[in-house]
């Protein structure tokens, strides 16, 4: 795969941040230029998975670039043709719904909207407890929209969270390669985690 300029966006599924950081590190090792983008929650909230300051430090440390974390900073993504690809990993049900309905009221949704004006691809790594419930319609809608692609995903706990699905973050580099070729990585739904 050619070296890409990638906008790498995080939304508030904090339990998957560590997996997302590993995917970012792998993409960086492959020589891609990553620019971090964070939703308001990903940028500002401290949780049991790390403080906001630690998360911001990791993003800057991995990419070597400042974080796009305001709507104003995200708006020029399209006009300046900043990226070949945007990856949203993790992508929460809230962000899925906003993307499916064309709502752009966060730095991540604004960056995606702005990027799509250039007919460039967006790769989604789902992480939501209601993927097989309320969020299912939004996943389905985005899978039918042009220029949206998905990292293969699976149920992550069929007993305690039977409606939950999460992307396999280890597949992000391979899925990115497929995405820039205009191909959806298959199979899109993988066997449940045991």
C-alpha cells in the first residue's frame, strides 16, 4: 500500500482505546502519516481507562501531530484535501447515528463530512453495545452509503452483552488497504469472541 495521509479519529468508546492505539502504532510503523482527530468526549473526559491528559499525550506521541479537537479545526479537512483516508476507531453508536443522518456537530463528524466532499473513503471501526439493536439501522445505512467501509466486527460478549459488537482493531491496517482500493474487507461479520 502507498504511504497515506490518514485522519485517525477517536470517539468515546474508551474501553477500546488501547486497541485503537495499537492500530495507530502499526499504521505509523508502516510509514503512514497520521493526524489525530478526537470527539469532544474523547478529548475531554477522564475515565477508568485513562485521564484525558494521558489520552491526548498518547495521540500526540504516536502521531507526532497536534489533535484536531474543535469543529473549527475540522472544517478545513475537505477544502484543504488533508487526507487520503479517515479512520474512525472506535466509532460509537452516537457517532454512527450522526453520520447516517448527516449530522455534523462534533470534530469527528465535521471532519468526516468535510472529507467526504472529495469522494474520499471513510473506514469505520464499530464499538457499541447496541449494534444488534438501535444502532443496527445506522450500521446498515452506512454500509449502503458510498465511500463508507467497515473494519470487520463481531459480538464481543454474547452472554452479558448480546446486542454488542466491536471491530477487530488488529485488522485496521489490512482494512485500510482494502478501503483505499475501494473494496470492503470480507467477511465483514466475524465469529463471536469466545
